C-alpha cells in the first residue's frame, strides 16, 4: 500500500503537469489578458469582502450617485454629507463649479465615506464642460468631421488625464447616438454625426482613450437618442420606428461598443413602442429594454447607469422614489441624480421584502459597483492634490485643438474654385455676421499675404466687384436650434446670407453648428468650421489661402 502511495506521489504531479501543458498550436493568453484576469479576480475578491461588511440598507445605498456642486458656495454640501452619514450612498456626479473647490470637496467627501465613492462627471468635451477656468476640448461633431480615430484616441487620453487629476473615475462619454434628426434639441452637435459606422468607430476610439488610461467610459444614451425632436430634460420623447430600423441604425453603435469592451452604458428616457408598448414608460424603467435587450440580447455585462432621474422625461409620469425603484427593477445598477434617496431606499427594501425582486438582484448590482470601484483604484485611499489644479487641467489642450481644427474644417462646396487659390496680394473683403469684434481669421489671412478689408453687408453688396473674393464669417452661432430652429441666427442675418450667397466670388464660413449650413446651400463656396475659436479660424485662413489642404468631411446631411 505504501509503495502504491509513494508511486502516486511521484506520478500524480507529472500527470497534472502533462494535462495542463498547452496543446501545440493552441492560442495562448497574452500577458495583458493574464494581467486583466488577475485584476478581475482581485476586484471581485475585494467586492465580495466589502459587500459582506454592509447591512441591507447600506448595500442599497451603494446604488445611488447623487449630484454634488462645487460652485455657488457648495450649496448642497450639507445634503451630501447627511446622505453619506445616514445612507452610505455609493457615488457622486459633480456638476457646476471650479476645479479647486471640486478637489477640496472630493477629498472631504471621500474621508467621510465608509465605502470609497465612485465619482462621475459629464465631460464629453473635457472637464471644461462643467467647470469654470478650464478650456474645452473639441465637441463630438467636430471630431466626427475629422474621421480620425487616432486623433480621437489622443483627445480621449487627454480627457482621461484631466479626470484622473481631479479624482474623477467615470466620464459619461462618449455619446454614441446617431444624430439622424437635424431638429434634435438635445443631442445634435454632441453626436459624431449621422453615419452609424463613423459613430461607432469614433466612439470606440474615445472609449479606449479613456479606459486605457484608467477612466471608465460610458456609452450613452441607450437605445439611441438621435432621432428625436423633443428634449428629454423637458418631456418624454417618442421614437416611432420599427424594431428592424432600430437594430439597423440606433442600436448599431451600442452593440459595437459592447463588443469592444466599454465598461458602462447609460439608459435614455425615451418612449420606444417597438421595444416596450407600455404607455408613458421611459426606457429607463423598462425591463424589456434594460435587461432583455441590453443585458441579454446585446450581451452587455458592464455597469448600467440611468440618465438623470430628475429629468421630466421620467418624472412626468413617475414620482420621486418610484422612479428609483422602477429603474432598479428594470435592471439598472446605478441610480443617477436621485431626488429622494431615503424614500427610494425604503421602496427598494419593500420591493425585496414583497418579492418583486430579491437579494440576488441587489447583490449583482452592488458587486458590479464595488468591482468598478476597485478597478478605479479605490481600494487604496487617494487624495487629490489641490494646488495648481487649474493649470494642470489646461495642459495639452491647445496642441490637440490645433490638430483637430486643421483636420475638421470642411469644404462643403466650391463651385467657383476659390478655396485654396487666393493668391498673395489678393484683395479680400471680410464680412463678420453676428459679431462686431476683430476676428482671428483676419490676422491669419493677412499673415498669408492677403489684403483684407473688414466691411459690412450693405457696403459689400454695392462694391463687391472691387474685391477678388468676399469672405463671410458667420459667428456666435448657438449650439442648439432653439424653438425657431435658427441656432440664434436672426431673420435679418438669414436675409443677408441669402443676398450674399448670390455674389459670384463669395465664400461663406460657418463658425458653429454644421446644421446652419442650410442657409447657404446655393452659395458658390461654403465651409464648415464647426466651432468658433482661434484654432478653427486660423485653420480656415490657411485653407482659403492654400497653406493647408482641407480634409474634413461633413458628418451630417444639410443641403439635399
């Protein structure tokens, strides 16, 4: 017997080694895959440990990410601190304020939290989207015009550095809505455009720029907020499309980002009868949308956030507290911008007690949140350095903006072959619509050897033949269409654009939302610059004078 035991002691390990030896020709995991697997194991181990240390109410508290403000004398600081003390909320979404105040409050709130807080921000075009004193990065439609995924990755990487410096773990970006409705009052320029493939490609590049640098990306707004004419902040938009149409377009980028490994998604407040016919039920509160479609059919296993639960698209038909419990029952993990946390916790406890859901459901969501916290580095306390933060957040923006502007500016049409052929010494008239200030483009044109005179519309209409070209710059364009759909361009200015479009040597440049090109469809030459700043103006000057070749492509259809 001892001989048999001794033999087995020798031979058994050899058998194990042989059985575990890789089969010749079989693909082996890469070092990065091995590292990722080990990180996930440690994350789940930490999440399990923290979960077991919490009671039921504290576990439910982890579902909530409430608004925090660093401006206006931190007016809700007392509310945040009370919710931390009484309910152990899981996270904060920082809104308006300053970098210095946000850093100070982040450090304070993290010290008060029993479980480290997951900090999120809307930073689609960088931290400057919310905080004063920080320059904006380009908006998504501007980046969509470049079609350059490497450049998008670099911008995502820079925004990730901003988030990390400020103690932010989740950037609620990219927007991967396909903006196929020009009248969209809420997505619009925040989209990469109307082409689903480009939206997906640029969205993945943005996602990787964030996640490769330790910041969770969040694809939004599932199942697609691009084809609406109603702002979900103000009402519940309805999308009357067939399931086939939704799968062909709206759902396409979300599927691609899920497959590419995006770590979180946000659910929109929409009514989509093809997905759920329940009257007045926002997609945020629909089990068919959140669980059946996103979790089960698309196969997304990351963290699911609701859109803000104070928006009229959800509160119009559901009161505070009820929105939260219904969102949780639908399958959302994080309840964003909750308006009544104590009531919502009470209702979720009641739902568990009455069998509407169970502890297993709660456990899955809370452990997803805790795993995300571990992956964000929250297992080890980190203090945000408060000094020099605004300067640090503005680093590298100018360099990237210059690259984007030179890649984005688009020659939409050039019937008279003027663009790029304005020779040194040419006599140019510049008409600035919407602005009385001296524009950067004028300095750029002069630097390229052109003689530029600033004139008004009335003067140029009677003296156009004195100039080799008339450049009309449309400035101070609103981001959104507004009720009139004119983007802030007055009726008088629209009439002037019509008159100017009739000049044979005119070039009209729109320094703002691309949809405003609709006012110059018949002009001989039209350029889209997408935004109005020194970078886009200098790029336009270089393109007009031939120092730079335009490479941007219009990401939306404007003129038929």
